[in-house]
């Protein structure tokens, strides 16, 4: 199932022994376009400190109750490596963070989550006692600790200008993520500054390049292609048939066909 990231804002995080706090932001990987961390603002129990949580820890998402249940304790979060969410997340911090929780590194392999297709499989491999094999496989990934910053705040990129091959088409209003993999499947583009009152979807695979300095995203589409594309309406259930229609219009394969 796909969710907008806006839908998940302010979800309460339930740990093994209490409520950790509320979801306030997400960090996504700008190479593979997948959410790597949830930014959680803790309550008074931890002086409203902001902490990161990996989707690997998520056990259940309940949209009706607006809750996320995670497989960690409040004590684990309290003792986790501190992070300044006003600064870029370094690869060295990630190594420390993932090492603290005993999670494998996700970089250096082909799948979205290292050697795994989704974080649930990573979590189950630890439950089944396969983590020693994972750690051995990930030793080479430590060599990437000096890699450039690659995590972006989802809140920070909202309102980025979107440019087609022949002109501006709007601004980034939101993102649709895959509940199973936490991959960002589509950018929600508001075309109001060009084509009043419409929203369209653009897959990250159709992005030509991103200028983080100029706050611009360039896509391999024309304005006419975008104007003729199926519209997105958050009030209408989004299903595979609608997705197929979007991909058919642009003549691109769906992620489920890769």
C-alpha cells in the first residue's frame, strides 16, 4: 500500500514499554529514493529530544489510530547515539547508529536495503539468528564511511521547483511511499503556478537531476506529457490500475515490473 508522507506526520510511536513521541520528519536516501529514518520528537520523558528510528524497527502501521509500533524499548532510544537534526547526517553517524541497534549497513549492495528488498526481511533475519552472516557480508561497507552526504530531509525539499524539458511545471507538494519497502514511489507535483488546481505524479526514476543548492528538480518529461497525464486526487483510493495508467501514459515500466 502507498501512503503520503504527510499522512504519517504526527503518528505516535509505540515502543515495547511506552510511547516514544511523534513523527515530525523523514530522511530519505537521494540515491535510491527510499526513507532511511523517521525523525521522532520525544515527549517530556526525554526533554523533547529528536531521535532517529529506522524502518527496520517498525512492526506495524495503523492508519486509523495514527500509530507506529516499533520493536525497540524506550531505554534503547534514550541511550542511542545523539543526532543534531539541524545538520546533515554523516555516514559515520549512520555506522554508529546502525551498529548500536545491530542493523546491517544498507549501502554497497543492489537491493533497497543492502542485501534485502525491504526492512521487514532485515528484521526477520535478526529474529531468526542470521545477523552474524549479515555482519560478515557488510564488513566491506565500512569503507564507505567517508561517502558524501546522501540523506535529505523530506520537509526541506517540499516546495522545490519542478522543471520539465521545456519549462517549469510546478512545485513538490508531497511524496507517496511504499509501506512495505519505504521506497518513495512518486513525487506529488502541484502545478498551480502553471496549470491551476492540479496535481500529478512523477516517479523518481524519471528525474534527470536535482540541484539541492538551487532547490530544483529536473525531470525527463515535457510539459505536454505532464498536462495530458492522469491527475492525482488524494481523496480517491490509489490502486495498481491507476498506477498502470500513469506508467502507460508516460511509456515507462512500473517499479513492480523491474
